[in-house]
């Protein structure tokens, strides 16, 4: 119970600050910290992360959410996630985890390389600019959704870099939009795992309540942070998890 409370708080804090990364913390925390089976940890993580993301989204509404991009990326990601999950069942789990680590490192490096904030065609603006953005938003949704289903995580650590690097959203707007997309993806993923899954409410509540509180407080504090600091912190988180995943996979 103590592990669930502390690790839930950590997962929520990460979600609130960087708009992603909750699932890559929640799933290992539920398996190794709380002692759940992976088959139960995945839907539990989706339930907790989806709820925490929804709560963390409210403090960021004032900063603006790019709802057209959210809807396009989220809608494209739902069928892609189902396809990625089907492909993932055919591949060796160790290969998937190593691919997971490589993708995280690549995303972290790109976040560190970004030194200026520029608005692209996907920023809120004229309809003509958004029309040129829509194909890119669909592409991001398909890619992130497929990787989400393939790797078995929420995909928030990929969504935020994709929104900033490929769609041109500013970091703070990308974080809020990422949270909204995570809510959509988590709901879709949970529905895929809901059949035959019995919710362990004591564990869920002991993990979810501190996660929700942590995401809410962290989201408010993140508004005072510089965008560069958020990017660097996000990259460091990705590198740490990538190193842990690589070490665990190679050792196994």
C-alpha cells in the first residue's frame, strides 16, 4: 500500500509537469512495486493515467488547448493502437523493449536539440493553415497510436515531442494537448482490456488518488517553469527510463 501511494504520486507528478510519461512509470511501478501481474497492471495503469491526465488537463485550459489537433491525433491513434497491439503479439518481447528504449532516446535527443520555440501550421490560426496541418496531424496520430499499441504504454512520452517537433505547437500548449490525447488513448486502450478484467479497487484507489493529486499540483507548478526547463526535465526522464529498460532487458 505504501509503494502504491508513493509511486502513484510520482506518476501523477510526471504527468502534470511534462504531459506524458505516466504510463512508463505506472506499469513498472504496479508490476515491481505493487506486485500486480502485467495483464492486470496494463488496464489499471490506463485507468489511473487516463483519470490523472483528465484532472491535470483542467489547470492548463487557460493556456489553450489545440482541440482540432487533439481530435485528429486522438481519432487517428485509436485504430492504429489496435493494429500495433496485434503486431506486438507476434514479436519477441525483448526486441520490443529494446525498440522502446531506442525510440525514447531518440525522442529525448530531439527535445534537447530544440532551442527555440516556433509556431507551425498546426498552431491555432487561419483555416487554410490548419488544412495544411491536418495530414501531418493524422500521420502523428497513426505513428504514435501504432507505437502505443505496439509497446504497451500510454504514449505520452512520444506525443509531446511529436506535437512540438512535427506539428509546431509551443511546449506549454503541447503539454495540455498531450494530456487530452492521453485521455482519449487511455479510454480506448482500457476498453480493449476491459473484457475479463476485474478492477482491484483498493490498489487502484491507493495508486490513483495520490496520482490525481500529484498531477493536479504539478500541473499548477509547471505553469511557473520555463519551457526550456520542462524540455530538459522531460528528456532526462526519458533517458533514465530508457537506461532502466535496456539494463533490465539485457540482463534478462
